[in-house]
């Protein structure tokens, strides 16, 4: 391709990018980077490399180099502002992506909450069923944790212990969510397995503690952070099911292309449920574990947390959606 053909082929995209950069440069404060700017930036870098390799005129090289520098400045000029912009975009894209993939989200809810509720009700009605899910050591450990007559009850942990538990909760919860998500590559079967087994085990433990009279300490402990933690597990399963659907039913696309597009579609969900898990770990370590906060307060705050989580997922991100869809 000669220089004239190269310029004619790319002139429109260069002019559009120049106009976009001019508008961004006129803005003050923190600027939201357009979704397509990173892709344009990478394409422009490739074009600059081609122009240099083929020894095109100095004017063309200088023009492309200037565009590259300006685009780079908009994307990476201020690291703090860049991180804040990324966080704002995630806050808006996460619920939008959840609603877009509502089918797999509903299926994931069913695979988790139906076994959870079913096992909880069954264990309350027939307490001996707990032995089919949890071993004697696990049952004893749960009872020790939530027994209001235990020595540790109403004794506050030190801040060092809370911080240590915060790290443990992150490690444990992210491990569960990652396995649930990654299991989707096996045609979604792995995600289904982890959703169902977690629902059964958590439901069994919930039902047992309620049946033996430890429900007040258990439910007041889990109600607040559970809104973020359980929702994150369900959404990790939904993302895995999306991947599994692409593997099993790629449609008219190649399986590799279907898998790539599915991963791109669920990335905001993946980032979102990881953020939810961090929030859940923080609440569990520093709020849920506090034995000085009355149960009533925890129930009120926990109920508000559940309402906020699902209100956010159902109506959040409307600003981006309206901007994309237009009037």
C-alpha cells in the first residue's frame, strides 16, 4: 500500500479521532474516557508503526505521532483520575451487563436459591438431615461459632484480628466465586455444580442453626454481608453459564469467536462480583462480627443492604444506557 492510498483509507478515522480528542481536551476535571478510545489508540499505534516502517513522509509520521501522544495523555495522563474514571464506568456498566444477561442471571438464581431454601426448610422440619450434608466436626464448629452461651460471645475482637479476618474472607469468598465462574468452561456444568452444592451446604447450615435455637446470632451475623456475598456467588455462576452457553451453542459463529464475545459480555459482571466480594469481606470483618451492635440494628441495616443491592442491579447504570440508546 502506497502512502496516498494509506492516507485516503485512514483519513476519516484520523479526523474523527482528532475531533474527539479536541472535545476531551476542552473538558475540565475528571473526564470519562469513551469506550472505543482504547481500541482506536491501539489501531493508531499500529498505523504509526506502519508509517515509520515504510518510511512515509515526515508530515504523516508527525501527525500520527501527535495523535498517539494526545490519545495516550487522555487515557493515562492522570493515574488517580484514570482509576476513578474506571471505577465510575464499572459502577454503571455492572448493573447494565447484569440486566442484559438476565436469562442466565435468573437461571443462576434458581440453581442457588432453590437448593438453599429447600434444604433449609427440610433441615428445620427434619433436623437429622443435616448429617447428610455436614460432618460432625463441621456441625460442632458451626454451633460453637454461633452459640450465644459460648465464651467468645459478646467479646470484641481486636482490630488486628478483624484485619486478618478481612483478608481471610476475601481469599475464601473469591476462591468460591472463581471456581463457580471458571466451571462454566465445562459447558456450564461446573457452574451449576458449584451453585447447587453451595446452595445445599449453606441452606443446611442455616436450617440447622435455626432449628437448634441459634438463629438470632446466625441471622444477625450474615444478613448484611450476605446481600453482597451471596449475590456475588450467584452472579459468578451466571457469568460461568454465559461462557458455557457459548461453548455448547456457538450458533453461526465459530466456538472460539463465540467464547471470546461471551467473555467480553460478562467482563463487567466479573469485575462487579469481585467488587461485591471485597465489600462483603469488609462488612463481615468489621460490622457483622461486632458483638456490641444490637441484633435489631443489624437486621435493619441488613434489610436495607439487600434492598440496595437488587435496586442497584435492577435500575443502576441507566445514565450510560440512555446515552448509548439515544432519546
